[in-house]
């Protein structure tokens, strides 16, 4: 592991920890448990790589970790769809059908791809298709929110605002890598960590931000409040 990679790993770990502490302090964990699980996974993986690089900075740990990251990203998209539309039965029915269709199409897109056993298999075959499916789901949610004029909790809006641009950038970079070959890998290795650090910094800021007036209806805000004794 180079000095630059070691520094990026520590920065991402610190930002993920800051975001997680902010989420817990502001009592927002219940708004998207999948995102909490994602941040914990980022912390564990980056901690292992940062402190024991000789043992964990390997291709197999990268494949395993990013497979889990991609699954959690998909889980975040599905959970956001459920939570955003749960107070609106009519829109929720359409959202469920849309999510099911997009998940089915993503599964179909993965059929026929050989099992990922190398770094190249994951980067060039699996990740672009899985991430594209995640983008489809999140963009589908945005379209349904606009179509039905569904009020969205500010925290959910910030999660979507952070994920979609990063996933679009990452998928584009992977497509270029597939088309141009491994010769552009150094540029990818420079651009992707920088974008990911910006994303983590945005989430760290978002987790601590105080929402004076939630951008959602009172009924939805009450439904999303954490359970309290006597409430």
C-alpha cells in the first residue's frame, strides 16, 4: 500500500466515523438502517486495511468488501423507497411495482456473467451492472417523488443527493476503463478516491446538520420519529 492510499484510507475511515456518530447523536439511524450498516462496513474494512495492510490489502478482501458494499447500496435504495412512500398507500403501490421491476431487470443483467474470482472480473463485469441497477432504482424513486409530489424527509433527500452523482461518476469511470483498457487505471485510482472522500465529507456534514423545518408533511415526520416510552 502506497503512502497516498494509506492516507486516503484513514481519511475515509475518519469521515465515516464522523458521519456515524452524527447519525446516532441526531437520532437518525432509524431513518435508514441500511445506511448505518453501510457506514459500519466501511469503517471495518478501512480499519482492517489501514492497520493490517499486509494481511487485508489483498484482491480477495477487496472483492468481498465491494460485493458487500454493492449489496448494501442496493439495500439502501430499496429501504429509501419503502420509507419515502410508506405514508402514501397509492404511490407506495406504484413504487413497489417499480422497485420489483428494476430489481428483476438488474438480476437479468447479471445472468450469464462468470463468477467474479479476480479484481478484473469485479471491476469490468459485476460492478458496472450492479451499480447501474442501483442508479435505476434511485432515479426511479426521484421520478416517482416528482410525479406524485411526495414530501421527502430532508435526511432521505440528502442520501439520494449524495449517492446518485457518485454512482453515475463511478459507473462512467468503470465504463471508460472497460473501453480504454487498464492503461487508464492510474487515472481511475486517482479520481475515484477523491470523489469518494468528497461523498463521505458530504455525508459527515449532512449527519450533523440540524433540520430546523423538515421538508416533509407532519404525518410523515411523526411516522419516522424514533419510538419513545410514553410518546
